C-alpha cells in the first residue's frame, strides 16, 4: 500500500493533476477516521503561496457546510500537503439522476447558508459547480448533508494568479477580468447550477426560464433569472435574500415532476432558447431572494476542500489501546474542547503525546487558542522546538503560516529558534504570512533571524514581493533587508517589475536598489517594466540608471 510521509496510507486516489493530487488516506498512527490529503506536485513560488492560502482560508473557517483543515506539512521529498476532513457523500455530478424538487430546494438553502457565512468572511470561491458540491442523502431520500469543496481558485486569486473558472459556471465579470469582483460572482455560478438541476440543461446563450422546459414552480423562474443577470448589480445583493426566497417557496411548493437525467443535454443545452422576458427587471423580491439563496449555497460547497467523509461522532471514536486519560484527550482534541484538553494535561497526560496523529500543540495553534498555548508552554517550554516527520516542521513555522502572531511571540519567548535548522522555511513562511506579517517578522528578527535570509535561491524579500505581501516587504526593508537581495536568485527590483509592483519598485529604488542587476536569465527590471507598460517605473529606472 502506498504511504505518504511514512504514515498516511493511501486508500484511494480522488484526483490526480499536474498541479496537485488528492487522496483519501488513513493515518496509521491514529486510524480513527479517513482523511483527505491534498499534495502540491508543482512546487514554485506562486503555487506554494496559493497552496498555503488555501490552507489558511480553510483553517480560519468554521461552518457545518465546510470541512476543516487539520494540518499543513511536507513529505520527505519536500512536497507540501494539507490534511482535511472528509465530506460525506458524493459530488452532484456522480448522481444517476437529478434529486426531487424538494431535495433541490433543501440543497440550495443549505448552500445559501454557507455562502452567507463565506461572504461575511470576505471570501469569493470562483469555482462553484456540481463537481464541487458534495451531497449525502438519508435512507428516506431526504438531504442529510451538503458541502462545498475545493478552495483552489480562491487561493490562486489571493496569490495574484490570473482568475480562471469552469465554463459555463464562471460569472461574466470574472471572464472580463473585472478587478471589482465580489461574492455575487458566486451567486451567478450557483444560478447556473440551479438551472441545470431543474432542467438538466445549461443556461448558455439564449435560454428560456426553467418552467418553459419542465414542470416547476414559476416562482423559481424569478429566482433563477435574477441570479443569472449579466450585471452583478441586478443579481441578489446578498445570499441571505436568495435563501429567504427559496424558503418561502418551500412553504407552498409546486407539485413535483419527474426529474430529468443530470447533465442530460450538456451538448445541446443552448438550442431553442428564447430571450428572457423583458419583465426580468421587475421580478418580485420574493423570486429574487429565492435564487440568491440557491446561488449562495452552491458557492459555499466549492469553497471548502472537503471531499468524501466527515468527522465521526465521539461515540464512534476508536480509542482502543489508549489509556483512559489519553482517550479523553483524543476526544477533546477532535471536539476542539480546550477546557477538556487542559484537564487531561492536569491529570497527567504528557503534553508531548501525539493526539489524533500530531503533537497536541499543533492542534492548539490551528485553533489559535492563545491561553491554552500559554498554559502548555508553561508546563513544558520544550514544546516550542518539538519537531515531527523527521524535522519537517516546527511549531513556529506552523504558527507563522497560519498567521497566529500572539502564539509566535509565545513560542519565541519559550525558546523557539527562528535562526536554527529551519530558518530558511521560517523566512519563507514570514514572507507569505497571511496576516500580522510585520509583527511576526520583527519578532523573529529580534530573536536572531536575518532579514536577508533566503528560501532556496531567492532572497526572502523577493518572495514577499512576488506574493504581494506589502506588510512583509515594508517590514523587511525597515529591518535592514538589502534592496538588492544577495548574490544569486532573482533580485527584488527585477521581481517587482515582473509582477507589476510599481510602488514596490519605486520604494526599492528609494532604498538604494541597483538598476543594473539581472535575474539568472539576464533579464533586467528595465526590460520587464518596459514590456509591461509600467511607465512610471521605466522613467525612474532610466533616470537612476
């Protein structure tokens, strides 16, 4: 059987791609449940940033319609991977036929709740589609659970990688490259999903309302058509309104009709569609809110990489072979019960013990429980330097990657060494830190880390510039990072020109960056700025050069 990082037994392959692979695995050290392991195959600066962004998004979210991110680590070959909860059920596209109308409405209301939560967090998924909506139905046919999976595109956008999507689910403003894209793009995608669920066809080109294709409550026409408006301003402003519209239809549903096969006419979905009637602008508020809820629900599913399984209830935990106190600790960790964790340690459980497959402190960092972290480090300061997987990661690195600034300070105070064997990885983590980058960089530099540290060949300043972390760039320069970087790798000024960071390029020149430095291929900042039309930077380079 294939194993990853010498401990995760691969039970089945869920996805294999050039960029990443996804597996259903079981942790041999704590085989309580099946997990999802997503591994980055193509490791470069931007893909690594989007990968850590994806983990950050998921680790910060807590909603029944989303799957928790459990861990971020790397295998012996240096390929990073994340562990996620498994979502129960199967993607919509794997269903042999469309669910009944009542189940469709329940599904969309559920997604709407998740999308409301996501929009409240300021997140856009960018890839809401049936493949990313995982559902499980109870024995009586009712909807048991629904989840959105795959944060890949949301993470790419955060890493300043060009937005993409899956046609025809992608919203028009995303295709046009509009910089002002917001959560309404996900509502459009959910509208496409809703239309296909109702009719078995896709709303491409000129299309009639769903009731013209199948027997369906005409109030749903209003919801669907409003969600599919080309201009975001004409869609539902919030997913909560869409959800309330659907819930109002549920109270007096139309007679059910036999559903068509799912995806029945994807190849002929655009035929014989009539232009939506002119009254679309006058849709009732009821119809509009109904579809908004549907859109919201679909977006939420795509947002959470929760592929196929879920955390078992405590009564189902396999704690055989563990001491009573350790079994209680295992349960407390899986339930994120900080008080129970503290009681278990007080009662004698070793805080260095592996719990649910990883050190206890790693769980506390993921929860961002500062008080519990302080308590554990007071009991055993050596936890700050506790490593795992053959020194593949230390708590300080994990805390930086997840933006836990207060815990970073606690770890440094307890003796964590930012200038030790993991200094390169710690420097890279600081450069791509999701929040509090400046504060964490200052703390680590004060504890001995050089602001001119490298990750592989590139200066950490270059990595911060490429990943767009302004706070990290500013702090590194203030703390003495060389505006030219060190010998080798891509000079910071060249990196700024390559990614179009004119403001950063000007700041580097103000700090004394040389204009004649080139990358290993001989490309200069002037060449890149000229080719990218960055006129202000070109003028400054010519004047200073």
